[in-house]
C-alpha cells in the first residue's frame, strides 16, 4: 500500500508548481516592507557548505537605483544583439518598475572554510575551485528559498543571473556600495505580474531520474544539445508550456 503524502509536502509542491517567472510587473503596486523580511527570513535558513552562510541581500527600493540597474541590462542585451549571439534575450526594462528588487551578494573569501592549501599550487587551485562551486551552490540554495517565499506570498519572480562578467561587477558594486572583495551574484525581482503569468515547460520526471547509475539511454550527445539549442531553446524559454509546438 502506498503511504499517504504528508500535507506539508502537498503544500510545498503547490508553491513550487505555482512559482512563475514574470518580466513585467504592476508598477503601481507598493511592496509592503515586512514582505522583504519574510522573503529574506526564508533565505537565511538556506543550507550552506561548512554553514558558512556566505551571503548578503541588498533590498533596493529607490526608483532611481532600479532605473540604473535596469539600464545596464538593457544596454547589455543590445550589445548581445550586435554581437549576433542569437540568444532570445528578455526585455530587461521590466526591472526598472519591479515593486520588489533584491541584489544577492556572495562572499568568496569563505572559500577558506573548506579544504584549501593556500600555497598557489595546482592542487591548491583544484581545491579552491571546488570551494567556489560549494559557495555558489550555497548562495543558490538561499536564493531559491527566497523565490519560493515570494511565490508563497503571491508574487511572480524574476531571477536575473547574467551578471558574472567583470564589467557588470564594476558597474553594480559602486551603485550598491558593495566592497570590492565581494561579488554581486544575482538580482531578484518580484511583485504582482503586469499580465497573468504562465508556466514554462519542464522535463518529465522520467527524463531526469536515474536509479543507482546514470542511464545512458538518457544521455544527450553534443550534437543533440546543439540541435536543441537551435530548434527548441527559444520555445521553452519564453512560451507557455501549453503552447509549445
């Protein structure tokens, strides 16, 4: 007999499945200040390697600051277009009027919390690289908790991640007062959507689940991945899952 599914899991999955991305928000909505705290309370309970909690969250409420952050991404999108990267870029102008906006900052100095030699050797670089991955995973876990909390509050959310370039760091750190030895890793926008959001396509469980060993029948060759990028990526990025051909 199958065991009963706990009510807590059912409630969680309602939030997980209902979480939707929006890139245009109700510009007239005023975000309650306490909702920032509710969202970040969820984030601070995220798991992290060595319990280092290598994160800070900057709540951005000033319209002029949102405008400047949005302007950077709009310009970056235009640059991508001129470079002919053939990437289906969203309209970043929606960042400027997002009722809620939080910048996620990571502190990579906490790589010292993990096994590293600190002598600059090739072996040290290997361990240090792994420590950086652990920190990124940690910050991502906290950020996802924040997204789910925002969704539970009834908001659509936008996870803006295209900020790893040094140029972006040089632009954002002065705007946000971030010290040079920290990194701006993500920007989270949220609020009531300007239009009803839609659920984007997700792989079926059977496609991603493996038992005991990797099922090579589910392995994709490089050619298959390139074909997917060429024929399918644009469809699954910005279309309702019910409207995909």
